[in-house]
């Protein structure tokens, strides 16, 4: 085979590969939606990962059960809210975001369940997973959520 034919064949293969659809993420069933009422959470196994599935005000959120601080089981921690005292509260202490904040049981780092972001330091975050309900069944994908 000549050099030009070989290059043409490689170009054709590359073009064929680029036209193929990207691999589709796989959704794993983790239970009926009725097992996740508002305010609840469960830790489920998705392949080799433990994932916390949280129902925050009727919306499901899934987070890998690993704290980025020291790799503790963050989803085993309690869920609460935050105390605010700033200009928006008239400089009075006010409890807010009840049921939206996950507290790591090892060192007390607090994470926003809806975004995965740590309240402080902001650069830390939990890995989110895609979660949806299909025909009454909760499904989790290990790809980003």
C-alpha cells in the first residue's frame, strides 16, 4: 500500500469515528421514587460507587459519597441549614436553607446539596451525579449532574 493510500485510509477511519455518536451515559435504577419523599435521603450503590440521593424540596440531587477534604463518607452526615446574619436579614440571626446543607460527619465541612459546593472553602465541591425519574423509578448516572 502506498503512503498516499495509507493516509487516505486513516483519514477515512478518523472521519467515520467522528461521525459516531458519543457513548451514552448509563442510568442505574436505585429505587422507586416513593422511597425518596421530600426531606429524605438514602445512600445507594451505583456500580463501584456509593452515592447519596437527596430530595431537597421535591428535587432529587445525587452526590458521590466521598468528602474531598479527607475522603470521608460525607453522605452519612446530617442535613440541616445555615445561620445567617447580614444586611439582608437586618443584622439579625436567621435560620435559612433548612434541608439544603449536608454536614460531613468527620470534620464538619458544610456542602450545598443543590450544587455540591462547600460553603467554606468555596473551591471544594462534591462530585454530582445526574439523577432523574423514569416511569416512577429513580435512576442515577455517574456522569456529572
